[in-house]
């Protein structure tokens, strides 16, 4: 970001309105959550956001004959979904904080991270509100696998603002990543692994205890209800347990990334790529071995299907008549969100994707117009993710596979072109990235103004105190 400017010079004017009139450099908007000089991170984000756009549009646009493809491919391509963005977000926060330490005061760094995280959580809360009011009705089965059960969806305002959707969790990731730096690497690894292996069991115990409260003649336990509300939330797309473990694990690798970048040699990048690749393979293999068992909603109780919503994708995946003889017996647990094996599997893929991208883009420097396009998509991935919701409801149940691919590629290209025009000619004003940077600047300036006011008051009362 624009930390190259001298900090003291940036703090001269106490007038926040004049400060906000200053133009934000476009690179600040595109790099507000990206490690500088590493194109591989943005490349992965750009690559992933395209598949996320496909996943969102396929839920609405596929005709009924092809709707099963959404449920077949969704768990397979989930490696490019929320877990990857959570991992990259935590990694980028660590890199950004470490890079600014010694340049900016710690309080400014802290406030920037907190304000950015809270801002993203607020956007996620608005989505939760919309989803709690309309989500169960906008998307019919089998695409409503994330719809909350009625006994949770009935939460009144403001309780329906809370829910672990991707944006809400990404905002929380920013905050927890910064706070986790207070712990050493070994402690973070221990906490991460502890949550991976014991988090799902704790969540199940709390969830079933909450369910029992709705049986006749059962006493209401506020503590159990509160814990379930916080951990699973009314919209349990990314339940706090065990997903919080990804943050702790990612911050450790974020420090390795920062140290390698500071040394600035290709040999260090090669070493980093190997570390990421080796550990990625270990996590991936462990996840597959731990979660090779198949789950099927027909043999599970309704409570378990509510906890592990991906299991219901088997029903719609088998709802196809193109080749009626083919039936999927179940979905492996390492592909079902919420299981320990799934977290290991997703962390493994995240590390492997980073290692591969590092090797080709930052070590071999194999770049072309296509990679540059994906890098740009990665830099504006937050805007693209939000704006795709505008196009979700343009069509419903209309496209066969061939028209769907053409239409989605067209929308993806149009979104990228509009973002390019927005950034180049309108300086990104009003975009989510612009809002994130603006909030950080307001937070920084407000902190400076408060400090100056405090110093001024101290200077005024000091002579009076001495006279007394």
C-alpha cells in the first residue's frame, strides 16, 4: 500500500475532511490484502474467483436436466472455495503486519487490521440478514443445502445478523490472524491441530444438546444455546469449529513467506515452494486417509445432515436421467465441510496450489496476458465476489451445459472489464476495496487526531499542575 510515504508527513493535517479528499493510489486498492512482489498469491485468488463465479451461477442457471452437475462438481471444486481464501487472507495479514512493523506505530497497524476485518464482517452480516429473510425461498432443493433449519432461521433481528458465511468469516480471519501473532509458532500449530481433531466432536455435542432443548419438557439451557449460536451460527456455511484451525495454521506459513520475501533471493523462494509443497502433500494425504469413508443422507439422522450439509448433495447428484444406471453411493468425508479430514484436505490443497503458483510465476517467471488477467482478477476478487450476486438471478433453470459455459464466461469477462474501467478511469471510488482502504485511513487519522488532542490537553494543564 502507500506506506512508502513518510508517516510523519502523512500525519500533518488534523482536518479529516481534507485528508479524505486525498486521492487513494489505485495500487492501494488492488494491493490492500496482497503481499507485494508476489504475483502468485493474486494469481491463485483470480483463478479461484472464476470457479466461484461458475459455482454461484450454476446453482441458478442450469436447466433441470443439467442441475445434477452443480452437485457433482461443487464438493470437488471446493478446494478453490472459502478455505483457500481464508488461508490466503490469514497469510496476507501476517505478511502485511510484519512488513509494516517498525515503519508504522503498532496502534496504527492494529487499527487498520481491526477496521478492515470489522468492515468485511459488517458486509457479511448484511448478507446474513438477506439470507435469513429470503434464503430458504430463493433457492429450491437441492441448491439450498446451506438453508438453516426453521428452528434456527426464526431468530429475530439482530440475532439474524450473525452467521459464518464466507465474508463474515474472512473478516474474522483478519482480526484473529493479527491477534494470533501474540502466540509463538508452536502454540499456533498445537491449537490448530487440536481444533482440527477435537473441534467437530465439540460442535456435535453442543449441537445435539441444543436440539434436545426443543423436545417436550426439556429445560432451556442458555449457555448451550449461546455456544451453539456462536460456533455453528444460524447459517453454518463455515462453522467456527473446526474452520478456525485454518487461521492458526496459515499464520505459521505466513511467517515463513515473510521471512523468505525479506531475504529476497530465488533460492529462498525455491525453499519456500518446497516447504509448502511437502507440507501440502502431508496434509492432503492425511485428510484423504482419515476421511475415505462414504456418507449418504439416506442412512444418516437429520441432525447429522444439518451439521454436515454437503452430504445432501448426493441426493441431487443422483437426480439425473442422462445415464440413469450411474448412481453415486455417497460422498467421502474428506469432501464434506465440517469434518476434521475435510480441513486437512483443504489445507493441503491450499499449500499445494501456493507452491505450484510460486514455482511457475515467481520462480520461473512464466507470465503472459492470461496470467496477468488472473492476477488482476485476484486483486479485485472481493468486488467480483460481491457483484456476481447481481447476476445470479438474471436467469433461472434455463441453460444446458454448453450455453451455461458461454454465458458464464461472458459474465466473468464483463465483470473483469467493468472492474478494469472502474479502477483505471474512476480510481475505484466506491468499490469494496476502496471502502476497505478508506476505513483504514479514517481509523489512522482519527487515532492521530485523538493523540494530538491528548498531547495538547496535557501541555495546557501541565503548567497549572506545576503551579499547584
